[in-house]
């Protein structure tokens, strides 16, 4: 039997009632057998990226902890809204911390997929494309063909887990990511 694949989920919204966190929670629940998804909270506790802080003697504990969980995961799933046509700052800041040490970041070479939801009619596709571009420079192996941008209005106020098609789509995303990680 093959070993369990672990997926680190990063959410680009800090809001308690975040639809994107709900989708990440759905990924936890809908992951196929043999795959576990863990949401990494606390991206808001990362200080703004600062090269002066990014030395062995001064790196902030929140960064060390994030890099450690990233290093321990087989793959990563990013679930993010769109803010003003692009990546929310909290997520971009996490990308910057994860991109260093240059050429040897904690997600180096690991498959990474970007999905999410936003209020606009295209479901945040600009932010998703920009997140793929940025992570593509930062070290992970972005799985470009995994795409899922959900216009929040299509959820009709219900939790994502109450939409059979979305459950199926999110399960397929995790399954594909696991194949890439094996
Ligand atoms: C600062 C800000 C900027 C936003 N910009 C966009 C945008 O460019 N495109 C979009 O579709 N929605 C935009 N929205 C609406 C978000 O898609 C919506 O608030 C969404 O619910 C946020 O995701 P969350 O539920 O996971 O927090 C913006 C919201 C905020 C607070």
C-alpha cells in the first residue's frame, strides 16, 4: 500500500466566515482515501517580509513554523479570494517568506495548486493566475492545469460542502494533486 500523501492548505483570507476557508475545509473533508489535507492557520501572524529579519539568528518564530510545516508536506493547495484584481496581501507575504532561502524554499519542487472563490463573475481568476505566477517563481512546481475559480454568488449563501458539484470538483483537485505528489 502506498503511503499517505499530505497536503498543506493555505487560505488567502483571514475572515472568520471566509468562503475560501470553507472551501479549504471542504478539501479536508472530501480528500480521497490516502490523502490528508491540513489547513495552516496564522498567516496573519507573519510579519511583513524583511530580508533583515530573514537570517538564522533573527527569523521570526511564525516563519520558522510555517517553513517547517511546508517542508513536511508532500504538496500544497492554495485557496484564495481576489482583492482588487490580484493576490491578497497576506497570501503574497506568505509566498515571499516561503520563497527564501532563494532556490531552496520549503516548498521547492513540490506540486502546488491554486483554487478559490470571489464575489466577481469570474470567481477570482485574476488572483488565481497571479498566485500561480508568483508561486511559480518562488520554488514549488505549480500544477497549471488544476483550475477552479468559484463565483460566490453561485453558492446561493450555502456552505460549499452543500454543493455536490463543488464537492466533486474539490475532491478531483486533491486527487490530481496527490497523483502529482506520488
Ligand atoms: C479589499 C477587498 C478587495 C476585493 N476585491 C475583489 C476583486 O478584485 N474581485 C472580486 O471578485 N472580489 C473582490 N472582493 C470581494 C471578495 O471576493 C469577497 O469579499 C470574498 O468573500 C472574500 O473571500 P472570503 O469570503 O474567503 O473572505 C474584495 C473584497 C475586499 C475586502
